[in-house]
């Protein structure tokens, strides 16, 4: 083989290996930034056909309705705890910070944070739902499917917290 062709081949192989390595590193870095969306019932019962539950320590987003009467504020700090519910489950959420202006009981919210033991989400960010026109289709479908029961059904039946 000609020396010139061999050098071109080495350069081409080096470029392909470099691109492959760069792609692998980018995919590895993005893997830790993925936040999966769950509803309260999916956290409790599992998601999908295989009922895969999120593990404690996993970053996730949870969407549901704020249960009336569940919002507890610490008067000395910005710490807030509340419960999110849907048709089949209730999950507790803690958050430290200023809540959105549209946050209120009975309102739909999405909390982004880390799942702790006992179906507790330690939220880093809370987003209040303000208009259904801005809801992504998969979240809107999950909300329609899972938010059919009133909050009173959970308060009376002693739902999981």
C-alpha cells in the first residue's frame, strides 16, 4: 500500500474513533440529566406494562393535583410540604423556596426533584399549571386518565402518603 494512502487511512480511522468517543461521552453526560415524568400512581404502582418503579435517589418529574388541606408551610423558613394526588395514588413532596404565584390547593403542578424513601419527593423546582393550552400531549393524556377522582376520596379512605 502506498504510504500516502496508509496515512490517509490512519487519519480517517483516528477521526472516526474521535467522533465515536466524543459521542459516547456526550451520551454518558446526558444520561444523568434525564428526568422522567411520573404521576403519583406510577410512583406507587410502577410505570408501563412491567410496572417499573423509580428507585430512591432517582431524579424525576412528578405531575399531579395539590391535595386540599395538605399544604404545610414552615413559618420560619421557606420550607413547604404538600401532597400530590391522581386517581390512584398520593405522593408527598417537600420543597424549600418561593412557590409560583399560581400554586394553590386543587391546582395541577409539576415538581422536579429526587425521589426519597417512602414515596417522598424532595423537589428542587415546582411549576404551577396555568393553562391547558401549554401542556405537553403526554402529560395532558396522563392527567386526563389519572385525575378523575376528587381529593376527598383520598382523605376519607386513608390513602398512602
